[in-house]
């Protein structure tokens, strides 16, 4: 009975990841609409993605650290409540500055939520299902790509784009009430001093793994943040066709996140991460040549969705395995740096669009994913070396 309740709670936590993911990513699908309505350039509108990612990083790192001593259920619920308020601010926004403020509120609360929710899932799952439990939270995030973003993009063709955020706020309220009723209490931890946090990431295995996070998401975001103008420019897509393309991308991202959880439980994180990053880099390179053909474009987007999100649960599992006693701290660093990578990716993508052809986004993004693969391979090497040294010391 308890096992069934915990599985249901993990699904609820994943729904929270879904709404926060929808609020984050839907802007990519309606970027041109916002740009036209608020009378700003595409590049300026793209900074709504940049500021979201930067604020998300603050929420994932600083707020997790500041709230570490508080009971985790309260922290989670307050994060969701603040997220709802942020969406309401977006709904009433009538200029760029107010919309930017709403993005900051949503992002900081969303960053705090996703770290605490992921750790919650790992804590209440059975030991042999922790990889799958964390993958479920990531699945919620990717389902926002499957349903939230394409539906939001489609609605923007017929409704004022602000109504999308009102809908997000409305559907989040019952989730808040259910978690308030069902979520078990988990005590807060003694705040980890900054000096100790630095000691955690001074581990070369952790540094290289976190660098992988930055480079991987940088390559992904460079393309995804500007997917709407990319499709409209190269394939001549309307906003309706863009919503269909995002649905395809999101559907296969969902498959990838679920497969990632299965793969890490069956084959381990090392093989899962290595293969997915390699295929991710190849797919982005191929996108450079297929973005002008509708059929090949959709096939490429499907591959991209699978491989780009297979890596996420495996990467989180690997980081926790490096520092099991500091799991929430390591996850907060990972989530924070993931969003720093998004900041750099969206900003760099804006520069590329401004000064070169938008077609260059995908092959440049591929180069960063290749660098991510090099970094994680080095992390695996260091980890294997440390394991051998410990075995030798034990034997001697």
C-alpha cells in the first residue's frame, strides 16, 4: 500500500515538473508572437529564455542551500505556490519588463522545486528503482515538450499568449492541494557550509561531470531556444506546423527520458551517457542538412528528442553515485549549472542569429555536445582510477 502511494506521489511530483517545464519552454514556441506583440526584436525576446535559465540556476543552487534546514515538504509547497504567482504576473504583463519579472519569479521557484522533487523521488523509491524514480521526474519535464509546449504554441495562434500562463496557474492549483495532502514529511538537513560545498565540487570527477552538463545543455539550447524562427526560416513552417514539429520533438524526448531511466538501471550510467551524447552530437550535425526537407527534418527531430533526454536521468544517477551523502547538494549544482549552460546557449544562439545565418546553430551546437562527451569520458576515467586505488589499498 505504501509502495503504491509513493508511486502516485512520484507521478504528482512529475506533474509539477511538467508545469514548470511548460512555463519554461513554451516561450521558445511563441517567441515570434511575443516579439511582435511587445515590439522587441527576436534576439531581445530570446533573453526571456536567458533570464529564466539564470534565475532557475539561482533557485536550484542558492535557494536550495538557504532552505536546506527547513522541512522539505514545506519548501516544496511554497515553491509551487510562488510558481503559481509568477504565472499570474505573466498573465497580467503588459510590457517586456513585467514579463521579465514574471520569468524570474517562475524560474527561481521552479529551480528550487525540481531539485527538491528529484531528491524526494529518490528518497521514497526502493533502492533498485531510484534511477527510474528520478527519470519519472525528468519525464514530467519532457512531457512538457510533448504536450505543454506544442499545445501552448498552437493556442497562441488563436488566443492571447498571456492566457497560456493563466492556464498553467489554474492547472497547478489542484496539484498543490494533492501534494499538501499526500506528500510525506522529510526533515531538513543541517545547511552545508559553503566551504564544504566547494570541497564537494573540487573532486575532479564531479568537476568534469558538471562541465559535461554545461556543454551538453549549451549545445541543445542553442538550437531549441530558437527552434521557432529556425523552422520558419529554413522550412517555411507556420506556427501550426511549428507546434506539430514541437509535438514530435517532445514525444520522442519523453521516450528518451523513460528509456534513460530503464537504461541506467539495466546497463549503468557510463554506457548510457556515452552513447546518448555521441548520437546527440551526430544528430545535431545532420540537422544542418535536413532542416530544409520536411520528412527528413521530422525524422531528425525524433532522433534528437530521444538522445538528448536519455542522458539526463543517467547523468543525475552518476552524480549521486559519486557523492551519495551529499545528493541534494550535487543535484543542486547540476541543475544550477544546467541552467547556466542554457543562459550561455540562448545568448550565444542570439549572437549567431544576429551576425551569421541561423542555419549555423545546429552544427555549432554539435561541437559543444562533442566536448561534453570528452569531459564525461575523462570523469569516468578518473572514477575508475579511484575505484582501483581503493581496491588496492583494501587488498594491501
